[in-house]
């Protein structure tokens, strides 16, 4: 099947289309952040706020885990972790090993974190945080620092699946996350693991858990949802609050400055979905489904563009703007291609082999 046919064959339906759209938006926010220094435009506009895409991702992740896994894997922490491993590991491990080996041949590809040795590669593959040569808690594929948080959250949630009653489970899991953050505030750990596992960013996963619980409860009761206009206004306000917070109160912790707007944005997307499976815009849905591949592959694309761009010696501002837009488009195209040609077949093959009786994954749950 050719790539064009695969795009046409992309699932036309999604349980929660606006959550899928939001995943794509969050991915491209991060892309803009990392592409900002390609041209002078990135120094003139506040693209630093693109980092808030990670906060949106974390809230969405908490929502999806509660929405899908709490229903399908209650009492089965092992099954839950296996499903998450199948979803997360193949592409991340493939790219981590690739850059780890490439760094041995061309050290410049390793970046400021230093050429990874076997120990660092292994710790990266196992999601064990460590400080690199630049003093950052970055694995071999530096974007994997967010996956260190994700996998730790999955472990905490998996343990919570042993609790039968959903609301008690939710209270325990979110309570553990809160206690870890409070421990970090009081103990001020300096080790990479301590800093990661007590970060306030963990609260964003907890917020996503509660969003899912409250949203599903509202659906069961048939309670009136926000109107489409009100939901759009709330989402616009959430996105506007991100750059405003950066300029008006930069000293406020990130979990409040960007985490609170992220919660509002995700809640607004849920209000737009209204709990009904619906037909979404095919390209936007595909970008949402490919958001993980876009996220993990975009640094490679940006690096390649930067090499070519530096040799061209562009000086005209319109060409700078065109280059930035073209980079984002290329990142999206390559990310989608990687998703369709590499990621999706790998994940499907592993699901078929390891989860032969599992029903097809819900589109919104493929984060």
C-alpha cells in the first residue's frame, strides 16, 4: 500500500475528535519552540511558549488513561503496563538506539549532552533519569525527558488499578502524585530521579484524571454541557493565557502559569466533543494520531533544515518566515509518514502478537 493510500485509509472516526486535534496542536507548539532559532523571526516572536505544548500533552495523557485504561484494565496492572509499553516503546527505542549509535560515529549528532555511552543508552531505554554533560536531565533522545514523567505516571496509575472502586482509586493515585510534589517542595532533592519524581508537572496528570472522571460523570447524568460558543471562548482564553502568563507573571511556577491554561484548554475540547463519537476532519485527525511520531522525529528534521538553511545565507525577512512555515510543514509530513510506515505497523504487529484478544484501541486512547 502506497503512502497516499495509507493516508486515505486513516480511520475517519474518532471517539473524541477535538482531543485528537488538540494533540496535534500541542505537538506543533513544541515543534515551533524547537524551530524558533532557525530564523531571526524566532527571536522576535514569543515562541518560547511553545513549551506549553508539553503541559497540554500531560493533561491529555491523564485524561486518556482514566478514560480508557480505568475501564479496560481495572484490576489488571500488568495488562495496562503492557499496552502502554507497546504504544510507547517501539518508536522511542528505535530512535534512541539510532541516535546513540550515530553519536558514536558523528559526535556532533549527540548535541550538548555529550556522546552517550552504553550505560546512558540503557538508562534512556529504561526511562531512568540522569544528568547529561550539559547538566540537563535529558536521555539520549532529549525529548524523552517527558516520557520519563509519562512512564512514572503509568507505574503509579498501574498500582492504583488494584483498587476496585474508581473514585477511591482516583483519590489514591492523585493523592500519591500530590504527596510526591509536596515531598519535593520540602526535601528539595538534587538527584535526577528525585527531581523528576517529585516535579510539580505530575499534578498535570492528576488534573487530567479528574477531568476524565468529571466529564464521564456528566455524560452519564446527561447534564447540559457548555455551548459551542462558550467552549470556543474558554479555549481561546486558555491559549491566550499562556503567552500572557509568560510576560505578566514569569515568576509563577510553570504548573500554574501553563498548567492551569492547559487544563482549561483540554476541558474546552471535551465540551466541544460533547461525548459523542463523531466524524472529524481527516487530515487533522491523522495529525493527532501521528502526534507522537511528530514529537519524537521533529528534532531530526529541524537539524537537517538548519544545515541546509545555514548554507543558503538567507537574509530577506519574508524568506525567513517562509522557511519557518516550510519547516513546520515538513516536520508534519515526515512525522505522518513515519507514523504510517513505521510506528503504526510496529504497534499493530506487537498488539496482534502480545494482545491477540484485545479489542482495537480507541482512537483517543492512542496517545
